[in-house]
């Protein structure tokens, strides 16, 4: 039977700096192991190799004998990272339910929330949690899938004494089910209290491997002595990670505890993978929708701004013919123009802004360590953006019908919506490119700087024949021009190009934008996960 966790001759270099140097060890199933060392010793690098977040320069990392980067392997472990992020506009239970969907046999949501002590915050948005509560939420996300292996990277940093005590008890409770647990820490007392085995890493080298007692005998133990301002009793020290305390008047000396860990074996059944992937997709799409609708500014600019622009450009002469003897009214023409602007805007902003924010908050780190398939993650975003764009179109159509007397046959409304939704695929690629190239603070300005002038130059707000001459020559080759022509053609306007030609232009742009997005994605992931 393969080891649960194994590093074999693992080394990792960042440029000329060697963070890990030919480290080898194996951890058996059902073990509770602590990796001890000072800051910068190589603990986090080791964890990242075992999670598949980084690739070793030499050697290999194995989980149950398999590559940790595979989706199948990631379903077998959970991780609490030292630095990561989650969507701030989801509630605690919503986020737990989302991460549960990534795993084949998850724990019940209520059980997870209770185990980490967040019952009273179950309906609270993540952004409203305190630092200690956020740490407990990350622990909940690590254990909610009932993983066989649990990785915890410096899990108690920043916690107060009581929070740390509750947290360590939760780790023991979870491990008591026969789980394999590996946590990193720079506190010997913490390793002694939890672990049955301690790995000591310093300057990228594994310098010791043994029981807590053996490690303490090698380093001669840790003793803290101080003089208190007032006499202390045992109750005042009950929350501290100590095994012994000697109090003599105002003089206090503290020592550490012996470990206590009793583990049992366990097994995991395998569900129907098709149903599992369907559940993951539905939960991920739900989470994406909640994030959208809980950002009022995005909802306003996607739903409300097109109505305002339509009011300025389309209502004054709404019922007048577009040109003498034309069957198409000004209101209908402007409505089709704004429909194209709206759909393109939703696609570019939803992908560009969402990805930039997720990267800025380091949400991608935790997702990378989870068994969420990238294809489902992307598909959920596409479906959510398409649904949001469809809602925006319906709102615009209804508004135009009642305020500007825009009356179209049912088939024409459907054709217009279908063409714009399908034709928006290139703008998904453009949004992905923006998302991986710019940061969260710069993304709104950069996207607006590119998208809005392009919309004007493409004839969406002002007919092309009324634009300056140098823009007239450029307009047919801008991506929004063939896109809006699909909309105009759907309502019966005679356009400069055939629909098939517009489609070919959009296909070419789709290839170019997705190639840009792929390059940007590889550039970003190489910097973070190489």
C-alpha cells in the first residue's frame, strides 16, 4: 500500500535561492504529523509541493502514490493555506456548501459549521467575519469534503489563546476519525500538543524526524520564565499550550504537554461521477450568481445604465423612421444597439473584473488546491454571465417596448437575443485576458478605457457615417462593429456586411482573444505555481 504522503528527493529553487534541498520523508495513513521550523525554513514550500501548487525542481511529491495535481487525487485531500482568499459576498453556509460540492462524500454542512464553532455566524457574509472567525471558516472549507488527508499550513497564526484552544480541539476531533493530518507550525508546544510525529525543517533541510519527546530531547526542550505583576493561579494559565507550570509567588516557569492522539482506520465510497460533476456545476453556478447580484454597482451598470443611455439616445425620436420610408424606427435601432452594448459589457466586465478580484484576493490559490475541475469553474462563469446578460436583455426589451413603442414579432426578439448571446463569445475571451493581465484596482479603469471608446467608434452610440473620417475607416475592423451588425440585421436593418461575414470576423476575434487569454493565464500561473 502506498504512503499517504511522500516527498522523494524533493528540491525547489526560486531563481538562485534553494528553498528546499533534497528532502525525503513518508507519512503513513492515519498519522498526525507536525512540520516544525522557523519562518522561511521551507515548510510552506513543502506543503505547496505536496498540494501540487508548485512543481519540484528535482524529485517528486506523491499522494497515495499519485500526482497531487490530478483532480482525482485532489478529491482525497483538503487544505488550509497560509495565504488564500474566498468570495467575500457569500455567506458562511453558502461557501461551505459550495466547497462540499467539490467532493464525492462530503460532511453535512451543519456538522462542519458546528465542528469549527461558527454556528452563530452561519448566515453571515464572509466580509463581516473577524480574523479568527475567518481562520475557522478556512478550516471548515478544508474539512467539509471529509478528506482522507488534511494539510494545515500555520493554521493558528494570529489567533488568541481561547481561539487557538478551540481550533486545536477541532483538529483533534477531526483527526480522531482515522484521518491523516499534516500541519506546519513554528511552535514546538503546538507540535507537542497535537502530533505523534514531528518533522523539523531548517534552511530547506530536514534536520530531525521523530516523536515529540525525541525532538524535545534533541533541542533540550523549551522553557519560558517570567515575573508577573500579580500572583497567578492555575486557572489563569489553563488556556495556554503548556504541559507543566511552576508558579512561585510572582515567578512563573512554563513547560509543554505530551501528545495524545488515537486514530482509527476508515474507508471512502465512490459516488456516480456524472452526478458529482453535475452537483459541482450547479453549486459553482449558484455561487457565481450570488456574487454577481450582491454587487449593486455591477447590477446597476449592467441593468440600469443601458436604460439610461437608451433614454437619452432613443426616446426623443423613438417612433420616427430610421431614414425616410424606413420600416425600422429610431427606437428599435437604438434598442438593438444598446442590446449589443449590454451583452458585450456583461461578458467583458463579468470575466475581467471577477478574475482580477479573485486573483487579487488570492482566491485562486485555494481553488487550485481543491478538486474543482477548471472546465467546470469556467463553464459556471460562462453560464452565469449568459443568464445575467439574458436578464439584462429582457429588462431592456421590456423598457423599450413600453417607453418607445418598440414592437417586434416574437421570433425577431428571440433571434436578436440568440445572435447577441452567441456572438458574445469573443468578449468572454477578451474579459479573460483582462482578468489575468490587470489587478483588481486597475481592472475597472482599464476595461472602461478600452471598451467604451470602442463602443463609440463601432457605431453603437453614433452612426458610423457621422464619426470622424479616420474612425470611419477603423470602425469595420473593431470587434463590436460586426457584433452590433448582427443585432441590426436581426431587426431588419440593411448592414454593410452579410451575416456570414460578420460571423467570420467574430470567429477571428474569438481566436485572437482566447489566444491572448491563454497566454495571460499561462503567464500568471507560471509566476504563481511553477
